[in-house]
C-alpha cells in the first residue's frame, strides 16, 4: 500500500455493546488489519499484557507523554483513567502497509475520524437496548457493580453520538453483526482513495 492509501477503521461503542468481540473476529479474519494498541493509565485487568492489550503507564508517565505531544488523541475516558493513541503506534502499523483497527471510546472515535477524513471508516456498534448492555456487562464479569453503573450511565450520552459515524451496526444477533462488519471492512479495503 502506498503512503497516500494509508487507511484506518474505527470501532466505537458504549462499553458492553460487543465492540471488542467484533474487533477480535475481524482481526482473525483479515490479515491486512492490525490492532492499534492504545496507551492507558488504568491498571491491567485479568490476563492483559503490556504491549499486546495496552501500553500500561502510570498517571504521571501518561501526563508526561501528553506534555511532549506524543498522542494523536487521548481522553480521560473514566475519572482518573487516561486512554490514548500514540503517534508511534500509527506509524508502526502504516509502515507495515496494514490498515489500522481502532477500538476506542466514542469521543476518541469522532476525533480520529475528523483527523483522517476519507482515509477513515468510522463504525458505531449499537446495543439493542440499555438493559441488554447492562446484562452483557454483568455476564462479562470483569467490572464491579459500581463500574458497571458508571459505564451504563455514560452509554445513554454516547448513544447520542451514533449519527457522527459513517455506519451504525446494531449488535443484537452476533452472527449478523459479524457479517455486516466483514462487508463494511472488505468494501473499504477495496476502495480507491
Ligand atoms: P465492549 O468491547 O463493547 O465493551 P465486549 O465485546 O466485551 O464489549 O462484549 C461484552 C459482553 O457481551 C461479552 O461478554 C460478550 O461475549 C457479550 N456479547 C457480545 N455480543 C453479544 C450479542 N450479540 N449477544 C449477547 N452477548 C454478546
Ligand atoms: P477498557 O477499560 O474497558 O479497556 O476501555 C474503556 C474504554 O476506553 C473503551 O470504550 C475503549 O474503547 C476506550 N479506549 C481504549 N483505547 C482508547 C484510546 O486510545 N483512546 C480513547 N479515546 N479511548 C480508548
């Protein structure tokens, strides 16, 4: 891929909508996609590995990097926890000729879309309802009841931004959501910029 064809695909959604499940599926299916590993100041969860799931930094280290202008974008997604995309990560993936796949919060997704314009495909994963979202977070079992309520409260606001994305995929039946996402990725991959 030549430099002028650098592409990015963004997946954003309220937490629990199924974005990571869909992103994982796409990464297995399409070898030309590469996951953008974000930086975060939150602590690793479960079996998460530094450099694979996130680049883990302390809050102070993260703030130093903000000062030095090392981020393409960053957000304090939850109070006290920063998340962001490093310039070095974007360059690393484009240098290999791959399409960057972002799993990123709604505001971050909109910022990346604004930055890359026609080089970006922005997809919003919508849950069938807020109740379904809460149930999925409970079933996933990775967050405390307080963290779940924080995520659900934020979801109502985030759903209001769905219209800023190029496409909305409702993740009710997972298999149908997979097919829709695959089609969107393939047609964007083939598209001449
Ligand atoms: P996100 O990355 O958006 O926070 P996840 O991909 O972790 O969400 O999904 C949240 C939970 O919901 C996981 O336990 C996942 O297996 C489950 N899930 C994903 N899609 C569906 C679906 N269509 N129906 C039911 N459960 C789902
Ligand atoms: P989690 O703590 O569940 O891994 O992620 C919390 C939220 O932060 C998710 O919505 C996730 O998509 C988002 N996120 C992950 N990386 C980034 C990033 O680089 N920038 C922004 N703005 N959000 C991110």
